[in-house]
């Protein structure tokens, strides 16, 4: 397989870095050291400092007895000077052998000015895991420039939204003014139903709905990532007809404590089926007193989403649809992404729950 980060080879600083630093994966008994680093050098009240359970859920590799973090310990005093966290899709199904990696926290101590230290985290990662695809969602301006230099493709997320036409704007702003109702009513051709855990388990592993993103996700992936989440309660909504389940919407209710919306965080199956339940989606919002439903994504077909009753928030300058709820921030946030692959069948399709974008920031839910 081709080297996904060939740009890092031949750097003159690499040998010196390894002479001075012990760069390796974080052992599973080093949580307290990671916690201390994050509290001092990242964010004091970060969820990983507040909850080892959440940290383990996202980063503990039980089979290899390590955390999915690369750390750099300075050999003179054993202090951690830098770290790089990542989430492979195999974190939620060890049977997934093709490696897609989602880097997340990438941090050097501000008081350490060692050239190449941060880059060496990636150098170690790509030399010790055979990576097919690297995707990052939510990137600082500095990191984005680095990924561009490493020949990643980059862009910003899309945020599609459908308002509850019977509700008023509270979480959002201006949405009802630009989109008061469906422009043309069409009948639904599929049925939208709540999907229980037992009904999900009854779907054959070979079902075509799991084929859409089968390179890096699987039936058990969705169980471990969503149904077994230690904090969040996700809803599985099936799109079906008499022939069976065509697709599954994975969603979560978000709000400010008084008003709530529905956020689609992942999707199983072809997006073409979403248009077949748009009226029932509107009914779902009304019955559950939800202000709107949004769909944060990259790479889906715009026409399919428009046909499903969604509009792109970016197309309307005066519309605000928040992205952050913990704490609630009534602002539009356009997250940057980066993507690089060395295989031909990788798809540049992201959802809100990929990477670490849909993880708790607080514990009270």
C-alpha cells in the first residue's frame, strides 16, 4: 500500500526528535498522565478530564491494551510534551480491518518550542498503522494549513435543515422567514418508524443497507458507537416499505433546556430514500415538539437532500442554525474538514458523529 503521508519522510529533524523523545502509543495505564496534560495544556474542564468512561469509550483499544493516542515523552524527565489523539472506525468494531482514522486532539505544549515535534506524532502513527484513509472534521486554521501542505483535500461542512412549520424560531433564527412550508407537496412512498434494538439486530448482516459505507463501518459498528454510548441516547428511525428496511436515520435530540431540535448524526443506506418520508419527518417534528431537524454532512448529493425537504443553511445569509449545544451557542459554525486516501474506493462522506464532533462536553443529560 502507498504511504499516505509520504510528505513526512526525509525530514532532517526526525532523527533528532527520536533521540530526545520516546514517541509511542499511550499505554492503558497512563490515563492520569493524559488527563493531567489536557487539564493544563488543552482545557481544564474537558470531558476527558471529567469522565474516564467517556474517554475510554472513544479511545481505549482493549485488544492492544493502549489508548488511541500517540504521545511524546521527553527522555530527560519523562514528561509528555505533545500528543495526538485519533479514532479508527475499528474502535467500534474490531472486525473492521480496513483502516480509516479520524485524528482529533493534536497538541504540543505551548512552552515547548521543538521543531517537528508535533509532526512526529503523525510520523509515528503512519509508520505503525497501515492507514487507507485519514479524515479530520473540525480543524484550527494552523492545522488546516498543514493538512493542505500535506496534500489533503479540504473544505467546509454543509448544514441542511428542515423547520417544523408549526413551530417558532427559538434555537434558530430567520429559518421560518425563508422556508415557511414545502414549495410543492408530494406523497411519501416509504414509511418512517422507530426502530427498536431487537428489530435492528434482526436485520441480516448481509443487508444492502450496510453496503453503502461497508469499507469502514458495519452493523456492529452502529451498535457500539450509538446504542452503547455511555451518555447520549440516540434514536434509530427506519425508512421502510413492504419489502423491508431501506435506510436508517440515526439522530439525537439537542436543545438549550427549553427548546429542542433533532440532529441527524449518521445515516445507514442510500440517501435517495430520504425524500420518500419528508412529510412524515415533518409530522415527527410536530408530534415531538421539535423546532427543526438538521443534517450536518459532507459529500452527500445536494439534490437528494433538497428533494427530502431540506435546505442548505449556507444559502441564506440571515438564517442562524446553531452547531454547538454544550454550552448552547446561537451562532453559525462552519467546521473545516480535511481528507486524504490511498485507495480508490474510499468515499468522502462525513456525518456529524464521525470523528469526535458528537461527543459530550458536559455530563448532565
